[in-house]
C-alpha cells in the first residue's frame, strides 16, 4: 500500500495553484541539484514523497528549510518539516508560517544570575570525587540557580536536575537493577536525557548513551549498530522516547541481557533514593563512550569519575574558563564533546549552559550564532564542518544585527581542522564582532575522556606550512622552498593539557624528535583503562604506559600538528573509519587472497579529490568473476563503514606491500597508487602498447557479440509475447470456470519461460495443497514477478493486486477472470475494509499471494514491508511462506520495456507463524518474513 496521498483528500486550508507551483519549484530545484543526471524531477508532483521520490535526506531538508523560509519570509517548525512526507505537507507549513521575517534582530538576554557568578561561589571544591558529588554540591549551595537553558523547552536548575535524577534512580532500583548494571539511553537533547543519565549514576548503574535518529522513520537505520553496542555493553534496560519503543523492541532477541525497553516516564518514581554509600569512589566507572569506528566489534571506552574530573579540571586550567562564562552548545549529548565538554564542564566550573538540539543547527546554522548573540555566549565548540557550513551557507540577510563580540573561545575539534575553513569563517564574521584570536583548534579523543591538547587561550590558530612531498616521503615536516609547489597547511592542536603528555613514536615504539612524522601517543590521568569487554582491542591500545591514538602527526615547538590520513586511521565526515575490519572481511570474499588486502585513502591525481581505495589481490582473470568480487567488496564497505569505497583495485599476488614481519604498509600502497604504479614494475612500452591494442580489440569484439546476442534475445522475447501471450490472455478470458482459467494461465507462463530459455531455479518449495490456506509473501522487483509466480505456484493461489490496475479495462477483465483480489492503497478507510475482506477469504480456505512492498522500483533493494498481508495471516491463523525472487529486476527493470537475459530463481523459506494477532505480533511476523527474504536476496536493504 503506497503512502502517497490521494490528491482528492482536502487539506485545510487549501493553498492556491500558484503557491503549489511556487513551492514545487523550490523542491524540484533542490532535488535536481542533489541528483544530477537522475530522472527528470519535473515529473514529480505535490504528492510525491520527499524522501523516496525527490531523494531529500535530513541534510537536504535542512537546505530546503532555508530556501522555503527565504522564499516565503516566514519561519517554519523544523520538527514538522523533518516529519513531512510530501510537498503538500510543506505547503501547509509554509501557509501557517510565522509572519515575522527572518531573522529578526534578537536582543541579548540580561544575564542576571551569570553576573553574580564567581569562581568562589559557583565552582565546587576540588575534593569532589564523582559527578554526583558535583551535582549534590550545586544543589545544596544554590539549587534554585540555573544550570542550563534548554532552547525551546525552558530552564533547568541544579535542584530540579538532581530531583529528576533521583526520581529515575528510584525507578531503576524498583526495576531490580544493581550497582554496575548498564542502562542504555537513546534520547534527544532535553531534560529526559539529564534525568536518565544522572539517574543511572545515582542508582549505581553505568549509563551508555546511544545515537538517537533525527526522525522516527530513521530508527531502523540505527538498529544494527545499536544492537551491537547493546550486546557488547550487556545493557539491562534501554530508555528511549515513547514513539520509538515498539520498533526498538525488535532488538531484544539480539541482546540477551536486555530486559526492558522503557520511556523516561516509566522510570520516574517517588520514594527513597537508593543507597549512595558505594558510589563515593572515584575509580568507579562513570559511563561507557562507544567510538564511531566499528560496527562488528563495538569499542566502549571505559571512563571513570576520576578520568572525567581530571580531564575537566585540566581543560579548565588550559582555557581559563570561570563560572562567569556562558557555554552555548548544539552538540549532541551522546557524543563526548557535547556531554563531557559542555554539560559536565558546567558542573565542574559552574558556568551557565545554553543547549540547542542538533536539529536546530542542521536546519538553521544561523540559530547557533544567534544563540551566542542572544545569551552573550563566551564559549562554544563544534567540528570543522560546522564552521564551514556557517561560512558558506548562511544568507547575509539572516545575519543582520548579529553580534559575536562576546565569543572568546570557539573550539574547533572532533575532526581534521582546515586552515581554509578558519580563514573563511573569520573573514566573514569579523564584521559581526568575531575575533580571529577566539578560534581555538583543539584535539581530543574518547580514550582521553574528551580533551588532550589545547592551544594557549586567546592565542588564535597557528598554521604550519610544510613541504607536502617531504612529509609524505621522508616523514619530515620542513618548510617548503619557494620554488616548490603549494605547501601543505597543517593547523596546530596546541599543547598537552596540564598533567598529560604527548609523544610521537615510530612503529617500534621509539620516541621521535621534533618535526618527525609518527604515531601520536599519550598518557595522563584522563586516560581510559581500556575498552569494555574487549580485551583484544584493549591490548592493541597500549604501548607500555602510552596509549595509541591511531593518528599520525608531529610536534613542533611543543605543539601537536596532526597529519591525519597518512596511515591507519581514515577520517571522513567526522567519522573515524578503521580499515582493519573491512580488510578482514574482504579477505573472506571468494577469489580474494587472504591477507592480501589493503584499504587506504588517497588523492586522485586527476581531480585532486580524496578517494577511499581498496587494493585486493586475486588470481581470478575472468571479467564476470572480477566484477562480482568488486560488487561484494562494495557491499561490504557499505555494511561495515556506512559508506561506499571510491575505487576497488584487483591486482595480482604480491602487489600489496608488507613489512618483513607481515604487517601491511598502507602508506606505501597509497604512494604507489598516487604515482600510478600500483601494479608493480612497468612493462616495456612496446609490450604495453601491444597488450592495450589486443585487449581493446578483444573487448570491442566481445562487446559487439554480447550486444548483438542481447538484442536478438530481446526480439525473440517480444515475438513470443506477440505470438503466444496474446492468445493465452484471450483463452483466460474465454474459458469457462476459474480453475480452468488459472490452469491455462499457469501453462502459458511455463511455456513462455521455456521458449525464452528462462528456466528458473526452484528451491525449498513445500507441498502446497488445498488442505489448509497459506499466505505467500514475495519481494517485488518487476512486472515479470507475476509471471514467475504463476508458473511455479499451484493454480489455486489468489494474487492480491493494487486497486489502480482496474483502471485499465483489458487488465481489469483479465485479472477479474483469474479471481484476483484488489486492495486500495490510498484511502485508509477503504484499505481497512479490503484487508478485512482478505481475512475472510483466508478463513474461508483461500490461499493468497502478496507483494508486501506494495510497488517496485528500478533501483535494487528490499523496500519496507506493509502490514496488510501479515495482519491477515495473524488474524486468520495462517502460516506465512516467504519467497525470494531473484533475477526478475534484471530481466525487466521498471521503466524499461526491452528485456535482458537473467538467471531467475524462486527460493522459498520455511513458514513463519504469528504468536498472536495484536500489533506487536503482527510486527514480529512481518520482520521475521522480511528477514528470511532479505537473507536470500543479493540486494541491499532499501529500508536502511
């Protein structure tokens, strides 16, 4: 059942046609920019899906919001925009937008309490040993004072924060949780996050923050990663927003220790707080911070109260922050930079917090700057991309009246810092009072709580220009000669925090002198003791007393300069991607030499862009086999790293360079790639030319033969259709009795497949007699799915089709004579009636065939399943048989009428049964059937 809306359903109020065309122009223009060369977006209308049809993801919607607000001169609710499904929804939002033009100059908020804050009055004593000690001190000393302003949802005082946390702690105790149990929380920025996070601490538990999706529809995108983290942490309870609870319950079978999935309100309880005698130990685990690198092997950094307080106090000293400061942050609370640096930093120092949600910033980057202006923010932090976004994407008219003169420390960290971004941001916002000296590049990592290196406060950025080739080849950071090409600009991350040390070491663990490129290592009181329940990763983290960061860099004048991507760690879009996991997975691909794989980033000599390259050794020479290897590697990259690789190079054995001890030399492989010498010693020129000529001629001849045979086969298919299919349809219409008509259709489908050489592989098909009704669900990829199912299934099965097919009189006549059932996809009320009618047919003994995706598309991928088939099966107590159809999409893709020869397969899985007929049982039945189909398909999961 398609979720596009019926254009006859009224929306109140009804905007005019001109408004609709105006808005469609904005949406189409953005979609065309995002997908150049894709289908003509001018054919998409007011009721097409923003995500599925126009292809607008969250970031694209943020850009769309900016364009609509500029066009209409009104503000739009960003949460409603993120939930909108069609341009019609947006049209309604625009019609109801606030009349005030954006952005209005915002007056600064009088800082009544902030002015009275002093280091003596608002900073807790150094005797505090835990985070709870800090909260207790603030609540007892000035409980009514403001801890944080939650933009859009009010203020939070120290006293109310403590009271909310204690209420949750009481609820956790009543759930039977004991000291040391893990409590996972998947919550957005807001009071609930603070209540649950600190409530878990007061209950003696260990909180585990998880990434919450921006929209409920995106929860499935995070299921696999969340399941891995929950299983590794052995979390007993997952706390999330109420709308997410039903879907997240699907994680329980994958997480043996997970007992319940609750909302914050389910935990808030009055009564005596749990005993706190045990928790006054500084070496107790405060929380687990899971790094973003690995999905298959989650790494939860163990951070104690002592680690956190040591880091907070060291950053306080390095940055000279005081209780009089105001920290404005949009950083997500599941990440260490936002949770530790901002929120816990406020508990340690006593400065006031102003918190925006990440969505606020992504939808309106200017909202971050205006919050600094309005609250007279002195501190704020963000990754490099945020500064770049502000410098390049905010319209000038959205900045009228902005004053950033209060901003004295603009931390830039969490991903590589670009000197170009620093220059563009400071140049643009200097006229709004931003001082370049406020830009503060920093370096940190979860393994050191959050911060490791800070520059002198107020110094501003320090950029080192080094010779690019000398750094890459010799590992020496020296100044470039005037005659050399453009230098590589690296930004200083500053000095080690007080009490911490940083060194640069070679592969043997020997410390290198200044300006020598090597591995960045550190030690200090903020350092973790290792990864939770991951001894192998913990062992790899340490080099004696030093901890390995995985980053490459050098030290000059005592300051750290990161050269990031030259070795093992790959950083893209703020994510740390570890190549080892992908290399191990690729080594298991059939045809790839085990251990002969290297994954590395490299610069494309032609375009100058950064590319992620996979170099894999293979003995395979067959073109089709090599193509299959590349496809499998590409799929693995998406599965393991969340993004595709840019290039897959298949090379002969001994191409991947290694050390004498067998370790991969990724940097050396990268150098070979960038020089174009990845395949080893070049052959003599005449041999190269001869090989190219022969190869080119053979390829052209093979292509000609392949194309000619393909055209001949397609022409034969259409001949079969004209000669045999049309008479077969006529027989179906004219023959008496539905059983005879169905047997005729089955025979015709079988004959057509045989005549065209399409002999489907049939696997796992059970005996499907008439004794008991069953429900068959199959993936839908092509119009030819129906032909394949008709040929394979017994003739007593009834197909369920969409109501729109009845608009064609010939098709309606043919399907009607075959006894097909029809369902309405657009009218919800009619759809419920049709589903009830199908239930009665199953109860009456009829077996039905559903395509639960509701439709099909050209792109490969199993789309989300609709619930109708599974509701019918659950209520009728009928088994569901999942069927995977392979090859039909290649045979006849959507939008194309010229077929291509393909290998077809019909693979039936074991029947699945509903555990009941309630909502959760129907969901479980749907997911079980979908999982079985997806396991047999050679296509991605389009729902993810």
